[in-house]
C-alpha cells in the first residue's frame, strides 16, 4: 500500500484543522476514546457541536487560541492507500513551518475562506507550492455554508487563483478547485447536496486518484557518502564500504560510477540494503556500496553515474525564503548545508525580492526581511555537488545556517 504525503496551507481561521478532522472522522480513522475526549472538550468549551479541529491542534496554546502553531503530522488510511498530512500554521510569522511541512509533499492542500477570498498568505503559500514544484495543488474553498453555497463566490476565487498561477509560472503541475464546508462535511468525503452546481470530485476521491510521484527513481543518480566503513577486523580485513542515502535515481551492481570531486571512476562491486546484498539501490533507500578499485573517498564526496554530469558549484544563484527576524544583507556570511556537506558561504548579491501582493520582483534591494522570497548569489568556500532544483529537487535544495546562533535562517533552491 503506497503512502501519499500531503501538506496543508492557508490563512488564519480558514478551517485547516477542521477539514483534516472531518477527513479523519468521515473515514473512521478516530478511536472511540479519542472521539469521546473531543466531544467532552467541545461541551466544556460551550460548543453545540463536536469541534473536529481538536483532533489536530495538539499544543495547549493551539487549543486555547483556536489556531495552529506547530506542524502536526496526521496519519490515516483508507482501503486504497495510507496518508500523512502535514498540518501547517496559517499565521504569516509561521511561514517557515509551512515550508518545512511542504518539503516532502506530493499534494498541497491550500484552503481559502469563502468569505475573505484570496489573501496575502494565499498568494504566499501558492507561490511556495509552485516554487517547491509540488505536483498536485488542490484549492479548497472552505466555509461555503457561510456564503449560502454561492457558486459565484467560488468562481471568483477560482479565477483569482488561476490568474496568480499564470503569473508565477505554474507549469507541469495540476491545479484542482473544490468547494467545501468542512464543519458539515460537504464535498470532503461525500458529495454535497447544497451545491448541485458543482459536478466535480470530492476531496477524498481526488486524493485517492493522485498517483504517488515516482520522480525520484527517474532523476539523475546521486549518492552522497555519509560514512566510510572500515571494520579493521580479521573477518572483514579488506572491506571498504561507502554508506549513505540514494537521494535520487538508481544504482545497480556493475554500474560504472564517478567519484566527485576527484573524478576517479570505478565499477560497483556490491550493494547492501538492510544487511542484505541486492542488485540495485533506488532513492530513497539507504545503502552500502563497495567498488572494484581502491579509490580515495571520504564523507561529503558523491558517487554519480559515469558520464552523468553533476555540477561542482563554488558560486551559485538561488531562490531563498528568509526565515529569520534579523534582516539578511548582501555581504553576510553563513554556513550552507547541502546534504551531508556544510560549507562557508557569502552572499555576494541580492538580485530580486518578490512583492507578494503584486507577485512582481523588485530589483535594486540589498536585504531580505522575515518571510521575504527572492533571488541571491552565493560564493562558497569549497564546491558542493548540487543540481538545479527544477531538474532534481532532491539534490537542488539547501539551508543557510547562522554561524553564531546555529539557527536555520533560510531555505534555498538552486537555479
């Protein structure tokens, strides 16, 4: 049974937690004792209905304020597949949490309050979903019951999102619009009787039909070495294995591989996955690879297929989302973490900063404020082996770390 990873996003009070709670409730994914607990809590709060958002808002502060703060991972399953939902907060100051929750998603579920329409956070989250190349983006126009299930309201929001999609270069991704009323369950798991004008699929059916992306196996083969195994024992006197995770592509026994940065080549002698020798290792498996030749390889080196070009970058251009209260200025230095490699990096230029309201890029700026998105240039102390994010997302992203506080201050995508 495959697993579909979903991220949620949207603005404050648009009903993300309630929608997820409704999914869990209508798919019978809630245990009896937990349902009794949230029913009791709902009565204690003076509500005349069962507050399904309590199923996902786990922090005390979340329950007190009725908002989502942390990224909550929710697990449920149907007869067809398993699901993992990253329920991300809607407040603008928690945009960093949304990026974290969406980083491994195949589906982005963006909620829009039918009463409020498209807001700043809607634009921001849609842009991030486009930037992350999330394959399926479903726009759930929620709280349709509070606008009398008006078709015109739904169509206006749909048109506004479609205009945004055309402006941000939303290509190669599928966009779906579903009008829902999460509190009552309209179009969540069953079709709504209040919106006969909508003839499309309900949310669960849409999720059931989304194929799990298999792009990892078809992407260029990349194997960053995390550890060199040398037992130094009589039993394994000459054993030299290279342990790591296949971040993309497939490596097979007998493949000719090239070692970066040295450029030396050799042939794969054996592949072990979970203590068993196999004929191949595919992303995202962890494996131990041995080679026919004694090649100088250490942690941070990378194995690629011979003839399969992988850039060795000492300078790069990237799109970043800044996630720190203190502004980022051109000329500042950070630690850049790409896979197992951590190198010193200097921001040599700020090329553009996105205006989230107009979705246009402004040039001539030299700093980033909290949650700003834009393009910068970096100079690195030593090379990293990174692909362009659009061509290989698993090997084209990185984070920037403050040297002194050790805080993660930005997430970046190689252009």
